[in-house]
């Protein structure tokens, strides 16, 4: 289930970047910048969640 959520988040990051580029070309700079910020935050969350857990927290000695 986590794989599906991470995949959808990565797809959302890609679509946000494409959409922000389209808005930037139209001159809607404020919304484009906000979409880029959202994509960066979402990408950071995906990076954090995809890191492996430390051995002490995963239950394996």
C-alpha cells in the first residue's frame, strides 16, 4: 500500500512541475511558484518515506 502512495506522490510531483511550467508561461507567476514549492515539499516527503528504517527500529537485531 505504501508503494502505491509513493508512486502517486511522485506522479503528483511530475504533474505539478508540468502544470507550474504551463502557468509560468501564461504569466501566472504566484501560483506557479506555489506549485513548485508544493512539488519540492512532496518530493522531500517521498524521499524521507522511501529511506530504509534503522536496524534498531525495524525489529531486527
